[in-house]
C-alpha cells in the first residue's frame, strides 16, 4: 500500500470520526431540546387540569353569591363572562403550549378572571350572611386549594420553559437549534402583575376577617 493511499485512508478515518462526533453532539442536543420541550408541555397540562377545576367551581360560587347579592347582577355576570373567556383561552393554549400568542392570551384572560373573582370577594365583605353561609365557606376553601395548585403549576411550567430556553441558547445547540425545529425560545406564563403568578388569590383570607 502506497504512502499516499495510507494518508488518504487516515484522512478519511479522521473525517468519518469528525462527522460521527458532530452527529453525536447534534443528536444529544436535539434529545435535550425535545425532552425539555415535552417537560414544558406536560407542565402546561398540569395548569390545564387545575384551571379546569377552578372553572367548575366558579359558577357554583356565583350561584350561591347571587342568593345574597342579587342586585350585584352586573358584577356576577362579569365573573361568568371572564370565566368563559379564560376557559376558551385555556383550550387554545393547551392545544399548543408552545404558541406564544395563545399563551399570552391565556395569561391575559386569567388575569381578568382573577380580578373579577377578587371583586366578588371584596363585595362579600358587606354581606355577613353570605360570608357565613355553609356552601360559600366550602366553596371558598375549595377555591383557595385550587388557586394554590394553579400557582404551583405555573411556577413549575415557567421553570421548565426557562430550562428549555437555556439549553436552546447554549453552545453548540444554538448553532443548529433552528435546523431541528426549535428556532425560538418558548414564552413564560407571565402577568402584568407578576405577583399573581407567585401568590394565588387569597380567597380564604377574605372570608376569615
């Protein structure tokens, strides 16, 4: 075997090893992206479940409140409208949690719903019989528990999204992330008032005073 052929084979071997190494790096990084993308999707699924529990409770809450606050019809109807809007936005976001527009719309709808529920609770302060009603006390306890679940699920989702975004921006992943279908960061689930994502609406406190 000639020297030239040997050199050629060595160069070919080095090229093959380099190509395999690159493929291995891309494969590993792609798997990490897929893993954390799926983790974030699963995290949003937890938000979906918890929010649906709240949406089921709110009509019952309004129904009980209506018995004592019938003249507050506009406020009560606003809560139901906000609940329906949030439910619709949740369905769209749950279908594609990676869609920044859908996630942003859901966050806005959730903020509107929290504000509407907060207004009912503030008005309830003027109705001692409502505050002491057995059904209302039970509902507010259940709602407080669900709000805590939602807050924890939101926090976990944001942690998972942050991890995905960090991996996407790291070298060497950032060099080829777009080529494998991950061209942009995922959006966090944020509110205009970020405190709402860190602390659930304290429904119970409104009734304990």
